[in-house]
C-alpha cells in the first residue's frame, strides 16, 4: 500500500475503485453502525412500493469514498476535515458501483477533492466534496492486512426454505410435542406452509405447551394418545394409511421414536439401514455440509457405512447438490492399524465399481484435506472430492457427534437433522436446537419427499 504525500499531489490526480455490494456487506455495516433498518437487510417490500429492498445505506456508500481516500488518494496518513454528500439514486445488494476521487486544489497541508459514487453504467448515486489533511511522510508497505470477517447468517437454509415454501405442505406426524420447543418448531413450520402437522400425544400436555408459547391450535389435528411408545406406533400407522408423509420427533427419546419404525411387520423399513444426516449451514462455507452418521449407528461396519453413504448421496441429489463424499479417518493414507482408513478405501472402490451410486466417494481423507483445498494440495491429493467434500462420512457416532457440535457451537453453524432409510423422512431434532434448525429440518424433509415423488 502506497500513499501520495501533499507535495506529490497535483490538481487533476484521480483514483477509483470498483466494488460489488453484497448482502454480507450490509449485515456487517448494520452490526458495526447499529443501523438495522429492514430496508437494508431484507428482500421483502418494506415500504410498500412493490419492489424488494436490500438498499445499501447512504452512509455505507459514503464509507466507500473514505476507502479511496484512505488507501489510494492521498492514501495512508490521510485524515478527514470535511465531507459533503448529495444523494441522487440508490444502490442495492448485488450491484457493482464505481467510487472516484479527483484532486481539485491544495493549500497549507489541506487537499480538496471532488468525490462521487456511480452505478456501473454511469448513473450517479452520490456526489460531494472532501477536504482532508494530507500525509507528509511517505508510506510504502506490503504487510498491511485486515482480519477477515465471517457473517453469522445462514443463507443455505434461507435458500432451502425458499424452495420448500411453494411445495404442498407436507403432512407430518409430530410425536409427543408436549413441551414448548418441540411444539413451537412444528407450528413455526406450519406457519411457513412447509408442513401440515398432526400432533400425536397426550392432548392436555400439548395444549399446556401451546398455552405456554401463546399458540393457537385451531385447525390443527390433535390425536390424544397416552405414552411415548403408543404415540410413535400411531405415527407409523398414519404413514401406512397415507395420512402422514413424514414423522417429526417431539419431546421423547430417539430410541422410543425409532423402535416401532424398525418393526419388521408394522414399521417403516425399506431395506436399508436407518442413518442420520446433519445438514449443516456453516457461515462462510459455500454450500451445505453433511455430517453422517452422528445420531444412530454407534460403530458402523462396512455394510452400514455403505448405506450411510448412499442415503446421504440420495438426499444431496434431492436438494440439487453435486454429492462429493469424503470418508474421514485420522489420516489420508490407508493404515492397516486404523480400521476407518481401510473402510474408507473400500467405500471409495465400491463407488468406482457402481456399488454406491449417484455421487463421487473418496477416502480415506483427514478432516483438513477433505474440506480445504490448500490442505489437499499440500498433501498432493488430486481428484474432485479432496478439498471440496460436501458430505463427511465419519468413522463412528462419537466422532460425528463431536464434529457436528463443534460446527454448531464454535463455528456458529445451524444443523437440520433427518433420518433416512425409512419409508418417509424422519425429522430428528435435539432439545437444544434453535427454531431455524427445526424449520430447516422440515424444509429438507419436504424437499426430499417431493423430489422422490417426481
């Protein structure tokens, strides 16, 4: 980064930068300034003029002028004295703008500059004039770095919800929604028209939970059943009777929910092992990241891992993703002393021979070179999966559970939970899940169901 000192500048000197305004820019500006005006942060029509918003705040646009002055002309060492601003049009997220500054005059250490921001086609957004104290010492360094920022928003789940909302509401048997969070998640998905819930459990407890959160159960079917086991069995019957196309876990243990589904005569088995997938929306990650299996199969053998891979691939395809399966181990080479590395290599070869279909499978991979291209190149790994995996098959439940919770509590990810391998999607949330996680789980189930129906 190099500046221009007061003595070096002359009237007519110019500088400019081009900037693509992103939605994340507006969220960062809102966090820094405290200006959370929905006109700047949402795609909805806030002011009723018939168009969606995401308007860049005026002072954000003005801050781009300070970027030119502080980094180019005059550059490092510049201090503001005055800035005038006249706004002509507005810029929106997704638009490219051009920011320009031109020296008009200089005197007694002060420099006056003409400033403007325009659309890429030349339409003026704002014009004005700046007066700055110009640097007198030369600055020329290459080691100026600004820490990167990751915006904690969940754009992948937002996109999934946009896909799910136009679909028919998915008839969903909600088992034992007799406390606030489990009931609230189902009702939130119903309000978003993602599911049409059938509430199964002790009716009085369900109504108490509704009163606790101020919810109206009018128009929603409530089936009064005593006991968790009986409620889970009834959910299976509703699926067989074609009244429910999904099952959602409420306030009961996962084992109690799944036990009747595994019954050979009256359950929901269709030939594969039941496997669990966390669909993780990790801030800053370019696409959803699957972690599987982190909730059902404790120490899966090779045959179970084959079903884990296939179920995850099928789900990824239904979500419109290109499945790239990284089978994780502690190392990226086969080590006879590490069973997970042997299983990973076998799964990769099974995919090559068509025993696992629909996606690319590679392993063994360590976590770093599964998701980071730089780490993959450092290890000399080639292929289309290393560094780009979007499905992570873990060695066992403990590793998967730790990985998913690290992503959630350290990387601020949200996770949608789904059980696959059953006749219908099974929405599986934990008690600590946020409303967004519960809603996203319902959206994933709906997209999966209707993709399979086509």
